């Protein structure tokens, strides 16, 4: 299994419409390839010294295997997201684990 966790920090001056478009575009990524787990979220209201809640959105996807992960990465919809809605992010951090 491959765990793919992406954190997005959006621009400070993003409009509500752009924010909602970004969220929808993230949620639409679920339709690309079958996966056992897919979650789009925002920082939980948990305050602990070890928790970083400064990001705007979290995307967590679990893939069955490397082939599914690669299919997702190369999918035209994923590429379109990277070249479109992702422009609203000022910072993106990715954690991949197997």
C-alpha cells in the first residue's frame, strides 16, 4: 500500500469562489482511479505542540499498489489539477509512505 498525503497552503487573498473551486477540484480527484481510502479535509480543531494546523487543505489517498499510484499521478485530470486549481497554493508538501 502507498499512503499519499498532500498538504496545501492557499494564498491569503484567495476569494471564497476560488476556495470552493479548489476544494471541489480536490474532491473530484477521487473519481480518477479506484482507491481504498480518499479524504479531503481542513485542519482539525486540535491544539497540541506537535500538531501543525497552518495548512488550508489536506488530501490523503491510500493506493493498493505502485501501479495505482502511478496511474493517479499520470492521469490527465491530475495533471489538469496541477496546472489549474493548484495555482491557488503558495506551498505544497507531500508525504508518501509504503
